[in-house]
C-alpha cells in the first residue's frame, strides 16, 4: 500500500465580518480537517490556530484579516498528514470560544461553529509526485481561509526516491549528485528549478492566466516578476493566491460555467455555447475556457461567486466558574508585549480595531487585483507581491511598503519589489442578501450538492418538501437550526419561483395556445371557443429545460389536466414537478427521471411548453 506525506498549513483568514471584531474581545479557532480521516490516513492531526479579535488587523479600510502562519502562532500549525488514499477531501471550520481562552481547559461545549467551508477535493498523490505544492482558498461564513499542502520537508526517503526517478528519466548523469542535493536543498526548491529547466511547467503561462483575472492591465510585468523570483516560482504562485484569490482551475467547474454564462447573459441552450460544451465536455479542459473567453469575453472574478457570503452573529458568552491560567505562554501578556510585531514586519504594534459601523453593515468584499508595480534592484529573496486590492472605486489608498521575510504572507510588503494600491468596495449584491444567514446557507448547500451529489439548484424544485428534507439529511453537514432555516428558505423560494400571468386575446401566445388546444382535441380551431388562458410557469424549472426534454411521455398527462380545467393540479405540477401527480387518476408518465438520492418525475418544460388551462 502506498503512503503519501503532505504538510498542511493554515496561512491566513481575510474578509472577516466586522461584527466579529467589535463588541468586546472575542477568541476564535481556525481548524483544517481531513474528511473520513480514519479511512483515508494513517495519521492526520487537525491543523489549528487560535486568535483573538484584538489581533485582527485592518491594513486596508474595511478589510479585516489575520495571519495564521507567523512565528509562535500555534504548535498545531503546520501539521503532517500521512495518507493512504490518493484523493482526499478537506474542510476548514472556524469556532468561537464562549469562555475566555485563559479560563480553564477548553472543551467542545465551550465552542460554537461560526463558519464551515464546503469540502474541497485534493490529490495528495499529485502533490507529492508532481506539483509539490498546492495552494487553495476555502470560503466560509467567517471569511476566506488560505491553505497550502506541500511535500513533507522531513520525508527524506520519499524525496530521495522521487528525485532518483526524475533524474533517471530526464538526466541520468545527475544521479551522482543525488545525496548531496537531498541533504542540502529542500525538495520544493529542487523540483521548482527542475520543472523550469526541463519545461515541465510553464510559469509564464500560469502567471498570465492569473493576471487575466486579477489584473489584465499588468500582464506586461510577468517577465520582471519571473526574473525576480527565478528558482522560487512555486513560492511566488503560493503568495499570489493567498493575497489575491484562487486560480480558476481550482474553482468548481459548474459554478464557474454558471457565473460565466450569467455574466455574458448566455444560456446553455445557446447553439454557440452548446457546440463548445459538446466539443470540450470536461470542465477542467483549458481549451473549453479559451474558446468561451475568445468568443464571448473574459471570465468574472471568482471571488464574486465562489465563496459563501460572510456573516457573523454574536453569541451569549459563558462565565467561567473558577478560572485558572493556561500553561501555555502564548497568552501571557508579558510575552505578547515582548514579541509584539513591529511595523517593519507588516503589522501595527497596536492592532487596529475596526471603526464603529452601523448595525448589520457587513459587506462581502470582492478583492480584485489592481497593483501598481514598480521594480527596483532589490534582493530576489524578498517576499512576493501582496496585491490585496478591489474593483474600481472612487476611494483609493496607497498601501505602505514594508520589508518582509522570506515566504511572507499577505500582510508583508516587499519594499524593494512591487508596491500595490488598495481600495475597498462591496460587490453589487444587496447588503441584505450578503448578511442574511438563510441566503448564505442556501449558497453553501447548493455548492455542496453540485460538487458531491451532482444535483443542480433547479433540481431542488422538482420535488416536494419531503424529498428536499431527505436530500438535506443525506449531506449530514448542517446542524438543527441551519437545517430548519434551509427548509424555510426552500419553501420561500419554491413559492416565489411560481409566476402567473393572465393572457389577453391580443397576445400572440394566446393565439398559439388556442391553436395547440385545438390540435390536442383534434378539432378545427373554428370549433373551439377559448374563454381564458393563464400562463403559469416556474422560473427554477426553466433552468433545467434542456435536461428533461426527453420526457415526452409526460406531455399527455399535462394535456389532459389542461383540458379538464384542473387548475389546482396544474399549479401543483408547476411548483413541485410531475412527482406531485402520482396521486392523480390521470396516470403516471411512462418515463422516470432519476436524481441522486431520490427519484422524481419532472414535467413542467418552460413557459412556452406548459399546456395552458382552457
């Protein structure tokens, strides 16, 4: 059995809700878990970091962030996982302490979950054998969490074997230097140079794709960046991702396509789109996206759709009965005073507390990349560019440049290298939608259903309440209150999705419906008098029209309901789909449409296919 060792690191959490930083001192714990750890690993301890609201910085107005990988942050970060399965799922959670962190030994009853990311699939085999480093951003209600998975620096035996295999294929003469390289050069640095030397990875193309999303006007600065970071390109990409956002190849293909089509007002049924999707069926195929972009325009910023909206609601805190100091010195005030970071580290000695804001004014910040790059003659071992910037806004503030350490995170700026401008502006989503818990839970649930169950959001409206509850329970992801909220949100959306429109005699659709009714009855139009037509449609069902056009047998049932004037039954069909027809005597469709975790029979086929009541 093969084992793969990876080092997992929590780097930062950004876009923290302002409500979590006000109203007194609060303490949080960020954790990174391996799903089904017992089944997929020999050892996978949880990586965790604790921080307080006073440690949160606001280097950019309106953007609250916390670095998690600094010196002395936590003994539980990073962690080394030894895995037996090549493909794993990881999840990040943020928990709030309901008692002071120094009161006593913390138990699970003293914590409450305030943020959970959707599971993210990673290939540890690919990381150890090929890429050597993977950087991702996990979104939750408490912000976006930067995480990296890399080869284990202490795995010398694995390093030796992998380097030997590589040199045997590409440069057998280099085997004589094997031992000296393994003992003196980290595996990540060695393979980064080998990837570039033998043209296994094209960092120029990778940076170009990254800049097209976060700063297309700065594509011309790619070569100076690569020269400055020669031999450490993987570190450059890691910091770029942590400081800006995920690479598009790591975004869920379904969400990515939906966002692209929505941005350019396209539908999957569009012949031009359909032709491209049929030619490139894989959502991971870069050729698909190149064709879509060349034909319709650029892709939208993934941070405007890929993450759960931030949301925080204060909790009632417990009072410790007999507080006792913790043994760790991390929370010792004297230690904090001695080790307080200086401005040269990219931090303020006194963490900036957020300014008072009105109630319920958290905004989901979209962090678009708009750097102003000015290259100097500095040491190439300085930190990478740190462009936390936003979409265009009337408010502009130049970021200060700080000296930085190697492998610096988002909070350190390179005083010799690029400097960047920063500005904050909310995305165009309504503030109420951003801060409401039901909407955030709904988006999170839809993302999990798409990635883990293959269920599209429109499919949730082809079943009744019992079906939705069963599907929700199968996820085993939401607590009781969240589950109740989601059920209520489904009911609200199901009702709002149904629209009725009485058609007047001058409407072109009125004439078409009358003519179609005559065809159903097999009579001449002159022999049929239509007294009234009401067009009833389900906006959610329309999204799934292409997926159910093969259900030809369902049309006869609709026709019979329309002819006998079963308005209530027709409205039930429009709201819940054909699954609500099983109790009617008109018969069941001969075909069945099977969804994951449940069997439904969709019937409604869009406003221009629904047979009207006459």
